[in-house]
């Protein structure tokens, strides 16, 4: 399986105050003082703390078991559950991805919190989350272009911990990457280090499309993808 790697500068991600306000649950321009000014401060400083990188591998020896709701890659079974298996039913191959903002942005957030600057520390934490989500958006967009060039489409992306897929299967997913790929490691409890990291899968095939997340069929109230990713993608187009 060929490994694709990407790195980004913070300014390439085009993260602005409006995006962070949306991530925090405010309409653009409607967050109360002193939040707008603090967001601008964090965005001006964030580039000093980022080490943004990610990548993916594409597996072709795959099968979906729609009875047991399994994704089978080579000899590895992933229990992806009903919602995800339904969205992947027409795929011919799969991309497994990982991406990270690096450890610095979380350390910056913790430092601010330790100094008593709790609001700014929280904003730095939110910016860290948006950095890694924006970076994987760009990687997914690049994958979509590459697949379109050979007559294939892609699905939305799905991560362990969402739609019933156990986060414990992170170890299986990471087995498809070199050790410490992108300097990401897993704890015994399957959490990624650095914290601001994501992993998951994207389906690929002749008869699949990137639909947008079917939030009405998922009961995960605090999902970061709920009502968010489609809007952002539309803004970028």
C-alpha cells in the first residue's frame, strides 16, 4: 500500500475568527467580549506552536460484511457498526488516514490555563481542534481530486469513537502505518498522542459519493461533525 504524506503551515489552513466562533457555538461576529479579541490573539500566535502533518494509505483488498457490520481489510476486521457499514456498502477500496496538529498547541493551551488565562486557554484548545480538522479536510479534498482523476469517488470520513465504532480499534488502524507515523502514538487505552490528532477511514469506489454526514441517524449529540462539516465545505467551494 502506497503511503501519502502531507505537511501544512498554519497560514495555509485559512482559519479565521468566524470559523473559531462557529466551532465555539456562536454565529460569526456574535461572540461576546473579550472573545473576539482573544481569538485574534491566539490565531496570530498559533503558527509558533504547530507541527501539522498527516497522510493516508489506500487498501484494495477489502470487504464489507453488512450482516455483522464489519470492514475487513486483508485479514483485519473492523467492527464499524451499522451506520458506517451502510455508508460504505458500495466501496471498492478504502483510505486509512491519520493527521495531527502536533503537541505544541495543546501545550500552549495548558500553559495559558496554568497561568490563569482560562478563556484564552480554552480558545487555544478550540483552535487546536480546528487546526487538525482543517488539515484533514485538505487531505480529504486532495484524495478526492486524485480519485476523480481515475474515475472514482469518495465517501465522507469516519473515525473510531463515532457512530458506534469503538475507539479501541485505533490499534488496528495504526497497524497499517509505519511506527510513529507523523509522530503520533497510541496510549494503552487507544487515545492518540498528541491529543490534537485524528484518524479514520474514507471509502473509495466507482459508485460512491461524498454525501455529507447523516446526523439525523446518529445519536451522538456532541459529535464535532454534527451540522458543521458540510457548511465548512460549502464555504470553501
